[in-house]
């Protein structure tokens, strides 16, 4: 997993969770929800292969 890309999503998730926390009046729930959202996004997007990887693997296939 690329550490830089995985760390990119955590603050975004915390910001989304904080918005929910403010809207619901429960900051603890919002921050916890934000950490969960950020972790889920980073894991989900890290497992998805990029288009460059797919193109390289399809070109290397034997004929």
C-alpha cells in the first residue's frame, strides 16, 4: 500500500465525520465516524489497481 495515498484520505474522512458530528451534536461520534470513513476509503482505493497497471499487464500477456 502506498503510504502517501493512504494518509491522503484520513483527513478527508475526519472532515466528513466532523461535519456529521456537528450536525448531530455529537463530536465524539463524528470524529470516530470520520476515522472509519477515512480508513475505509484508503483501504478500498489502495486495493484498486490503476489503469497503468492494467494496461501493462494486458500488453505483457503471451500471444
